[in-house]
């Protein structure tokens, strides 16, 4: 297995559908991602990597340098703000912000997610950035959409490890929880588009629990808004 830059192997971009499909359809419709995602490959190629096993892309990572002075007051409110800062701020980037790590479903359980976190940290150090920060999408939170992220982040198993498996992996490789981001990724669209993305009908305004969402969908005046909570985790770099 080897890591390659997507910028050097543009042919691989056509083979990553199953990896990008690891996220619910609605997650591909947030504003910063739609505006800046394709620029990542040209402007920040060192931080967009695919893991190859032969000719198959089995895992990938995306990240972007962004400014943060290290204080709680300056921590981005979430994934959206960190992404926007990376392309809109006049400040020099100081940290690498994780955007996504994906692993093929049939290759999960092989430690590839850990390998991709480590690869991201190595890329961070090689890029001269202070540290890696990650707005982590807790994978089991979708089963508890009505529990506030401020409570969920404190859940621990009997052995002291984190209840959420994705947060647990980050902690096992040295990550430290910094803060919660209750509105990390915000997606707004007409209810008709939400019906297309989710396969559900939203015939009236209300609060709806939707499969795959970490928090409810709010529909008001024919428009739906979903604010996804994440957990900020800090990683040291080599």
C-alpha cells in the first residue's frame, strides 16, 4: 500500500465514488464544500491523499491549512468556518484542519483510519504547520440525534475509553478533545431538495429525525436546515 497525491494521479478522482459515498448525500451540499472543494487539489495538493492497494483506492484524506492562534476565542466554530478561513482569511495558516477521512466499507477494521490520521499528521509536520485540528464527526451520534453534543462528548465506556468509536480512535493515537462544535456543518435548502436527498416527505413544518443525521432537521416555511455537531480534537505533529 502507498499514499499518493490526487494532484499527481487525477485519474484516481474518478475512482473515489465509493469513498465519498461513505457520507450521507446531504453532506455533499454544504456551501463551503461546494465552493472550495475542487480548489483543494490545485492549491493544497500535499494534503489531499489517497491510499492505494494495487490500483484500488482503499482510503483517503482531505485537509487544508487554516489560521488559528491557538486560543479558545479564535477556534473556528466548526468545519464550515475552518474551510472558509482557509480560502478567505488574510491571516497566514498556522494549523492543518482535517476535512474528511474515508475508508472503503469492506476494508474497515484493518487500522486504515489510524493510518490516515498518522499520514495527515505527517503531512502537517512536513508542511511546517503547528498542529493538526479535526472537527470530528462522531459516528454513533446518528443513533442519538436528540442528545446534545455537549452531553454526548462526555460519554465514556466502563474502561474509560470514549463511547464513540471515531473519537476513541483519535484519542488512541494521541488526540485531545478541545471543544464541541454544535453547528459545525450547516446545510440549508428547500424542503423539496431534502426530500430528494433523504427519500422522506416533509409535508409540513416541524422537527424531523432523519436517518444518518447527528441532529434533527428543522423545516420552517418550506425550507430545511440541518446543523451538524462535531467535536474538535487536537493532534500533535511529529
